[in-house]
């Protein structure tokens, strides 16, 4: 085998031993030219797998990519490397023995989530946050979380369409339905799990309209989803945590909750309100064992971002040129921050913070020309 250091073809095996689960052979090799040593791993491959992407593209299955995503989810968690190898080997074996050579990305993602759920809760939340695009990242709600989160958003949109009021306010029957929906969720969790260990409030909608053109109905819809919904979830699920005197809530706010951004009066106000709710609950509930924090992401490439950009609101360069780190945020960046704040064992004295995950957006008061000159 060719040496990865000098490219010489003459390398020799100095030692061979099986991995802990006997799924592979590790071979320690030495280069006769440069003297460097390196390790290779030999595995059985039952069949060639092809991954079918959501857009229909077909690419060869990449075991290393799968392993990297799992290692990122398990970073700084108390999981040994040998166990990570066993996890990856187990997932690959399940894929190879499924009988299909064409594997949808959704099948791989669900398999990884099911595996991580049994291995480490924080890793599961990290992976789920990215895989589900932050639509379902509650800790102990098992497989009910995605349907509950999606039902909340879909039902709210449907009730909003039905609600008619000249003032644009949610009528009492609609607010009662929303409250009842969250009460039913809380009752189900209490029955099946007692209480959540943690809650991530992430539902959100955008609205890019000049303030003088924003209707009362538009304003109320944004407030209902971005602020009223998180309040209800905190109110009913937080009450369960208070009974146990233990729990962690992370609200997903925005840099728009820390500053004013043009043509987003309703969105900005909802995120400022969410930060205010975070601080109030942190002060009110901290002494009873429940921590409440928020993350404030910058711009991320999400479905909501695609809609906003599609309407001509901003371009990639508008964001990249403004961010000191010169890129959009990634879902993984925000997931790591959420996992950090949610972990009471390691970060149990952090309470009431609104953590920017913005690449330095809020810290940088420079003008664009000066900022861009520093990148050359």
C-alpha cells in the first residue's frame, strides 16, 4: 500500500489485530522509504451501496462521511472511540443487509437517530437538530416530537386562516384551542415520561414588510407563532419541570431580538419578546431548579431563508460581507450552542443568557468597506 506521507509504494505490515467487535482488521504499516508509520483498516463489504438524495441525485455511499457526522454529534461526550466504531459498523451492517443497494438519505438519517437515541441523549439532540432542520428537538418526547411540533405549526396556521377579526387579534376560541393543544401535549408527556428534562422552542415564521404596510393580522400571526407558542410550551411543560425542581429550556431567538433590522417590525418584536420571556422565566424559575436560556442565531440557509431570498430581500453577499466570519451560520453551529446551554450537568450555572451564534455580527461595528479590506 502506498505511503500517505511520501507516496512510496513499499510499505510493510508490522502488526495486525481485529477491532473490538471483530468487524474489521487494523493493520499497522511502516514505510521503508521515509520510516513513517500509519494504520489501515480492512473491512468486509457485502455490497456496493448508492445513496439517493432528496433531489434525486445518486452518489456512492461514504462510510467516512457517516462516521464524521456521528463523531460530530458525540463530540465531547463520554463515549469511547471503540464504541463509536461499533455504532458506525452496526449502522453500515444494517444498511448492507437491508437487501437494497439504493438507500434514501431519509433511511440513513432515521437509522442514525434511532441509534443515537439509545446511546447518548445530547448527541441525539445535536443530530436531530440538524437532520430535522430544527423542527423537532425536544428531549424525552420519543417519536412523538416531530408530529407534535408539526401539528402545532400546521394547526396554528389553519386556525389563523379561519380566524377573522377587524382588529387582527386572535379570537378567544382560537387562543383556547391553542392552549388546549399544548395542554394535551403536556398531559401525554406526563403520562408517558413524567416530565421533560429539556425543551427547545424553535417554531418560527418570518415577515419582511415595511412597518407602515404591516397589517394587524400579519402582526398577530407572527406574534402567535414566535412568542405565544413558546410561552404556552414554557407555561405547561415548565410547570412539570418545576414540580421535579429540575429542567432546562432553550428558546431559539435571533440576532433580530438583539437589534433592529429594517422591514421586520413584527419579527423583531417577537424575538425581542422571546428574549424578555427568557430572562423573566430565568429569574422566576431559577430558584426552583429550572434554567431558561436563549440562542440568537444569525442567518442560516433554511427553507425560511430560501423564501426570503427568493423574494429579493437580500443576497448571499449581503450576509457574507456583513459577518466577520464571512459565511452563513450552519444548523450544526446552533445545535452545538443549544446542546451546550441545555446540559445541566456541565453548565448548570448558566441561566438567563441570550447567546449570539452569529459569527461576530453583533460585535462588529465596522463599515463594510473596512471589514472587507481585512479579508485580503
